[in-house]
C-alpha cells in the first residue's frame, strides 16, 4: 500500500513482509496474496490487488 501502482516481485514481498529469503519452490507469497484478495477485494466490484504475470503483484485502483 506504500507503493501504489509499483510492481513488487514475490522476492521483494517476502523479504519486506516476513524478512525471509525467498525460495522459488514455495508459494507462500501467492497464498498470502490470495487471502488478502478475499478480505480486501472480495466485498467490492473493483479489485485493488493485481497480478503482473511473470513479475509479481501491484496494488492500485484501475479506472
């Protein structure tokens, strides 16, 4: 939320949120993002969390 529109890689998210080295064989970030989507995006028509395929995620309201 501090970087709206900026694409953050899974590695950056893991290191900033959990202070851990990211293992590409794990889906811990994907699971966390899925849970966030259920809580943040679920009740609304317009999602805030977007997947950037092959890169990571960004948080932004699209017009």
